[in-house]
C-alpha cells in the first residue's frame, strides 16, 4: 500500500510540474462578432439545405 501511495504522489507531482509550462487557451470571440466562413451546419455555401431538388 505505501508503494501505491508513493507512486500516486509522484504521478501527481509530475502532472503538477508539467502543467506549469502549459500555455493559456485562446480567448473566444465576443458574442456580437461573427467569424468569416461557413457555419457548423451551413457548410461553405452558407445555407442549410434539408432536401435539394
């Protein structure tokens, strides 16, 4: 049991030290600013089509 606790403690230390070099996440766009390009469902054409004739 002490060996398991020592291994978990060492793992926690390695993870904590590894997180020190992490870069911050990029900031999201404001809600009133729409990015260029197609949307998630609209694709490159810019419109969502269910049935195409």
